[in-house]
C-alpha cells in the first residue's frame, strides 16, 4: 500500500509525518532496512510486517536511529525546505568533501572566502616543507666549484741580488698569494670584527645577518650586506660572478654552506684575504700591503690592518687618495673622513669582541700614514728594463712558458745590484745635464741615446744596466739592443785572433795548410800609414768592385812614425790606428777574427759581413751587455761565461729553475792570450785614447770606439771584478717614425765630434769610481811572453813614399799626433767598395777609416728593421737574445 496518500498537513515535530520524514530522509531512494537490523531492544515483533509507531517520541527515536531528524536537516535539503526538491520528496545526500575546502562549502556570503585555520596551517607547513625539500635537493646536487683562475692569478715578484724585493708585477693580476701563517692575526681579527663576528663558529652563512640586511633594506636604510666571510670568499674565488641575480644568490648560499662544512676556517680566511680587491689595482693582502704601506704583509700592525679591513668595504670610497675619476663624490677629503671613521669603529669593535685590549687600542690614536698611489710607476726608470731582461732570460733558459709567466705566481731572484743600477743611471744623468741641451742645440742634441751594462767577469752575472731615460717612455732597451756599430772596440778580438791562431805565411799560397801560421807578439810591427794599400795574405792588393785599390784611412788622415811608418800592435791599439789592425785582420783571416769574437761571447746574429777588410774595425753591432760580457772573458784570463740575469725562480711548488744547474764556463782563450790582450788594453787607458777612464785606485783595461759618420761612440773597459760597456748614439726611435736611422753626432753636446774618449768614457769613469768604491783592489795578472815579432824589418809595402797632406793634431803620445776631434777627409767614390762588394755601400773601402776608430759605418745606417727588435733579452741588437 502506498505511503504517499495526500493528507492534510501535520505538525513537523512528531507523529506519523515525522516518522515518514525520517524514513524517507534516511532511505535516499533505497529500501528501508529490516527492523531486526537496527539492533533496537524493541525489535520483538513476529512476521515481516512493519509495526506502526506509537507516538512522536518513538518516531523521533526511530528517525535518529535511521539517520533522519532535525540533526540531519542542515546537511541537505528535505521536505519542507525552501531549497529542497519540493514537498513530499526525500532529502538529497550531502556533497562530496574536497581536499582543500576553499571557498568553504559550509559558509555563505563573505565567510565562504575566509580560510579556516586548518587550511592556513596546512598551506604554511606545505610551503616550508617544499622549501626544505627543494633546498635539500639543491644542496645535494650543488658541488664545491674549483677556485677560479682569476682568483689565483697573481703577480711575479722580482728580487734584487741582495734578496730585497724589487717589484711585484708581470702577471695578469696584481696579486701575490701568501699562506695563512703569513697573514697577521691582527688582519684576521679586524676583518672578523668588521664583517663577520661569528666567522669562527658559523656554518658558512649567517641567517640573522641576512635577516638584518632584509629588514634594513625594507626600512629604506643603507644597503647592508648579510654575507659572511665564507660567502664573500665563494663569490670572489669560486663563482667569479658579481651579479645580483636571485639564482646567483641562491647558488652562493648553497655553495657557502657546503664550503663551510668541508673547508677549514684557515683556508677560507686565507682564500678570502688573498682574493679580495683592496683598490689601487691590488688584489690580495700582500699586494694591498705594498700598495698602501710599502711593506710586506707580515709587517702590518693592528692599525694598518684595521684600515685595510675598512678598504674592503669599497676602495672607491675609502682610499684616502680619492677616486673622483670613478665617482665625483669620492674626493680625497670625503674618502679620508669615511676611512678614519670606519678605522676607529673597527678598532673599537675589536675591543668589544675581545680581539684587542683597551691598552693596545689606546696606542693607535693616529690614523696610519698612507703612501701615495704609484699606479704603473713601479716600472718607471730602469725597473721596466730590468724586468723585461729577466723575463726574456726565463723564457729562453727555463721550461716556463710565456703563458705560465703571464699567469704569475713566481718569485724571480735576479743578479741586479740596486746600488750599481742607481749609480750607472746617475752617471748618465750627470752627463746629460751638463752637456746635452736640446733647447740650445736642437739640431744636434735631440734624439741622443745612451746605453750601458755591467757584467761580473767571475760569474757572468749582469749587475747593472742603463736601458734609457725611462722604461715607461722610451721602450727600447739600449743596453740590450741598439743596432749601433761598435767601432774600434772590436780591435781586441783581432789581436786575440792573431795571438791565438797567428798570421798566415804570405809565401804559402792559397793552398797553404792552416797550421802554417806564426803567432804574433804585441811587439809585432805593422804600417801606420794613412791610406794604406790593404793586401791579402798572398800579397795581392785588395781591390774594390771597380778595380781600384782599397786604401785604408786613419782617423783625421793621420800617418804614424814616418818615414818607416812602422808601429807595433800595442801602440797601434793605444792610438787606435786603423791601417795596422785592418792589415793584421787580413793576415790572420777574417774568419778567425770572427771566431775570436764569437768565442769571447759575441752572438752570431750581430756580426756584419766578414768578407771585407773593414770587418776588423767593428762594423758589427753587438749590444752593450754582450760587449761587457766579451771583455769579461779577457778580464777572467780567457774564461768565457754567458751574461745572465736570473739566479733562481721559485713558485708554490718550490724551486723550478736555478742558474747554477745550467751555467757553463768555457776556456775561450788561453790565459796567456787573454792576459796579453788585457796588458795591451791597459796602455789605452794609461797613455792612449782612453785616459779619461782612469780610476784613482786600481788598474783599468779598455778601448774607445767611434764609427764613420760619427753615428755611434763606445767605451768598453774592465777591472778584474767588473766589466762595463757604455754606448752613445743618436736615433729618432719613435715607433711612429717608420724610417728610423742613426744620425751624425757632429756638434752634439757642443763638441766638434763625439768619440769614445769623450762622453762614453766620462760616464764609464764616474760610474766605476762609485761602483767599486770600497771593493778590494785587485791587479791584473802579469802577462807571459807570447808569439813572435813579425815584420821587424821594413818591408817594401811600408817604405816611405809621398803621401797626401795629413792633418796633424795634439795627441797623448809625443811620438804621434792622432786626432779625436778633426773631420775626416772626404772619400772618393772609387775608394768605397771592395772587389766583391757589389752593393758598394755596406762595408769597407777607403772611406771607412775617416773616424777616430775606424769609420766602420761605411756610409750606411743600420735600421731597426735590420738590426733591432722589440724584445729585451740578454743579447745583441738583432733579436731577443742577440
């Protein structure tokens, strides 16, 4: 029977209507459960019939047991509800619950959009849980990067011969990395008090510091860093990235945590202080110490360390020298005020932190004295030349490459004596100041150049050089390569060859054996006649390409010892007689002359052609270093040692090069030959052209040299302890000038003509007096008798004959009258070339002897493209080591 017969409305609180509502509300369209399934104690009826309810209370209880009643009314619409399906129909089941109940289903209006505390708590936990998960994954995936090359790039440090530091330069970065134990504890304390008080205990990051930085920035205050020392080390040395991106910040954070957990505090502190930038192009504490105070980092006191810790905040605004080129607000006055304020604050903070006592703090009342910035002036003067010389030597003689040297990190111990370098420079400056005046004599005194070098004969060590006025302004190292011909300073090699191999027998013919020679004595006689016909060893006169006889002139057209014109080799060296030594060179053989010079230490690439008689007069162009080294061979009784500039090179890995491992000594000449050459050269200084070089308390041997056209002048001399070469020439060597050539020096310095006996010997004398002051006085060895006196009787080739008018002038020797200031006779075209000299202008000829020491220029000028280079090695003019 249907339960849905239409009846009049009943009260909703009880009766059968309530029972029906309860049943329909609980069934939701399903069959009602059997009464026996309720578990009610009232289930006691028989049969399957449903027992009618007895009243409102029972119906209410039945409704509650079946899930109906008022309590369920709120969960869904039912009969009589305005939002329900209509009267007489059962209630709907409640909606399925959502994981996130938002907007809230059980609220209406604005309340639906107010999240519950459960939702807020869940989201908060979920968010931070996600962050922790992401951070954990990121921490696991991130690795500790290798220290960037830019953080380890550093300078090379050069040392004087006594161990004092010369300069720190030459690498990609002005930095010298030092170990933790060389960093003063005062510097570590200052940095910790100023930047990271918890450094010794933190894990690499400081959450409180980061929070303070965010709060400060949120308030609109000054930007404040929350980075720890570890983070700054990671940023500077590992990430090599100074950007302010979020990704970089997070990477820095994770790497810092990992570094803090895996790297010792000592290594972090040392890495930070060695990689940080302190201004003035100084990276690292050592470079900063020298840039601001001129001392080693180990010598810094607490006050200086506090200043350097202040500079780390930003050198642009804390360097007392100012940086207006970067920011107009960074004036010296403003910067100093900021630096003083922060310096005081750091010292006070150290006291608060227990890193400095109050008594120690009281000692530092005055701001430390800061030296002026030097920029690149550290390479000014002679220092740049010295550094280039040492670098070139290292590249040639060690396994260190140019790229490795550029990366830096080497300690280079040189042979340079600071005192001697200064004294040589002073001697040149004195001559310049007293004699060279470009305003009064612009046509003759402009472009004057000097070069010089001192070599120790007992070791080969280069103890001093003069490379030019200033390495930052004049870029060619005049001590190492010039292209200037050496003139008559080459004659000692001719004499050494004659006493080593001897002269060839003129009667032996072209097929004579090489051992058919006669070793000559310094007493051997040769012709001193001007315009002497030069003969080959077989007696034939040397002819030029036009078939004319080669006539060798002497300086000033001077002939010696008429009517026989015979002059011994000692006197010919003393007066620098060209005719005698040109003929001697032909008799010995120019190949032997070249070999003697090479054995003494002159390098192959500086030799001129040895096919012409003028080769013996110094048409070659070795450097001042090589000439000083070659004369050292005579000073050392024939022992030849190559000049060198570096004794030792070390790095963090230890000693990587030592000169003693590669040094070599050869016996270039017998002691008998070398000592006789020295004895002959002593007379040049005592009685001849080199008397200006006499020293007050010791023996000197040396030789002057001047070239044709008066384009260069030399003096090379030595004592047993020191050999020095000085050169002078004129050249417009501006790199913009493509046609650089040697210029004549007639009238230079107010002199009619420049000789080796003038300004070069004056410089040599002034320098050597000071350089050897206090040194033990050592005499040269007594020479043994050597050789045979050749040509001891007049020969047909030197009999008196009519000669052209010859200019006679005052001379140091009463028996002869050489001139060092007279003009040379004008040569004729027929006298300019040898019989194989098809170019007719390079070497030899009768016009090659118009000067004091040989006229070796032969009418041509060496150009940089032919005989000079841009390198500054330990050699001659032609290249890096020439």
